[in-house]
C-alpha cells in the first residue's frame, strides 16, 4: 500500500461520506470528483430492456448502492472499471421505493497515490493488526501440549500463511467481512471460550484454543481480499474452507503427532458449523467441539447485529430492514431507550414549567 509523503496532500480528498449519504434527507447534496472504492459491479437490464450497471461503492464509513444508467455509459469508463478500483465519482443522491442510491453520471479510475487510502478503507483495524497478531502468538505460546503448539508454530512460521491469516476476512459479507476479520473473529472467539472453559473443567483448553485458531484457517484459501473487496476463490467455491483447512493442517502436522489428538482436533474443525445442513460433515461429538461450534455461532451472529446497529438506520418504529442472514428486522433498542429518556426529560421539564406557571397564577 502506497503512503502519502507527510508534507504533501493527496490530489483528491473526501468531502462527502457514505455514512452521511445513508442518513441525509438532503437529496441535493453535490457529489463531484469524490473518491470511492468499487466493491461490486453487476450488469442489469431494466424491465424495458435498457442496460444499466448496478454498483456498490465504499469509503471507510460504509457502503452505498450506485447505478449507472445507459445514457451515462460513455462518461463512466464502463468497460474498464473493476471491483477494487479506486474511482472519482460525479453524480447525485436519489431514491427509488425508499432505497437510496447514487446515480453516477461520470466516473474516472485513478491511481492509489492520488487519494488518502485511509479515507477509503478502514485502516484503524489495519493499524491494530500487529497488536492482534502479538496476542495470537502469546496465546499459541500458552498452549501446553508440545505437539499442538508445534503444529501451530509450523503453520504460522510460513510467512505466506501468517500474512494471509493476518489479513483475510472471515466472510464475504456476513460477519467480520473486513481486512483482518479472520484474526479478529479468532481472537474474539478465544476470549469468549476462556470464560466458558472456566465452567467446564472436563474440556481440554489446548484442543479448544487450537481448534478455534484452526477452525476457519481454510478461509485464507477460500477468500482473497483486495482493499475492501472480499471475493471467494475458485477453490473456495469448489472445496470450501472446512476441507481446505484440514488439507492445510495435514501438511504442517509435526512428525509423531499423536493420532488421538489429531482425531480430536480434526473433529473440532469438521464439526464447527454444528449441523450437516450448515456445511459440517459431522455434528459435534466432543465437549471441545461443541464449545468451539457454540462460540463460533455467538461470534458470527452477534457481530451481524452489531454491524446492523452500527451501519443502518431504523424506520420510524425503530426497526431496520429485513436482514436475510439474521432472518428478522433488528430493533434498534438503544436508540429507542435514548429517545424514551429524552422524552421523559422533556416531559419532566415541561411539568416543572407548568407547575411554576400554576404557582404564579395562584
Ligand atoms: Fe467456518
Ligand atoms: Fe468461524
């Protein structure tokens, strides 16, 4: 990633942010030579058969849909734009059936050197990646079983694996779908599991912790990440991360690795999706496997709620739009509580005024 020299400003700086475009009621906002990253491109046709392009564009504050209509194709480089490109966009904010999008009237691909990349991608997390990585290495060092510790050290002493594990997302768009998402998801799971483990002394901490570190390691081959864009690879589509992970682990098993530990660790990885219909070939049969599967479920599901609350806006009743993965509409309870608090404060202060007025008139 190119860095801007300290004393020079990038040519193009952001003035309009996605998070504001998603909230504003001012549809006259001017979008002119505004930098974004192209996250998604799809060709479509209107019901009348006229071609148009559906995009998703991002900056570090979020993602917003955009459209290029047929008549704007000549000014939009439509044959050259690719997912992951940094572009300047001209256009206006518009709405169709309560769904807002940017109508792009002009688009230009630009080089990364011309923008402050920190305005377009979430570099806060990238800056934290080294800290997260140190935490992971400390956790590996805390594993008592020398074979399991050696297996993890073998894997992560390969710089290709270490680098991929540090930067891969944990999903395309469901949970932890950002650079470093896999590492973040893994550490979050270990934190939760450490609390759970205190209650279940029968569970082997080494198997649980190593199982968590390894459960999604196949995602380093299942996904590739380019800037903020996470895509599934061909082997990801055809083989999936559970198989890819096991194949990788198998390659790095140290000599003499005890068969019983191998069975148990492999079982944790194979069973972590919990149910056959969720992609696991076997259901959890050990206490360690059920802990890892349950913690994976917590980390992935709660994260989706958190993301919804952070990035979406509720309707007038306080509900977000239907979420196909959560399978309901999330209720923004914290906003409702805040509103309730403000209302009761308003009522309390208007009561005070009323009482004062009554007292004066008496
Ligand atoms: Fe998984
Ligand atoms: Fe996971």
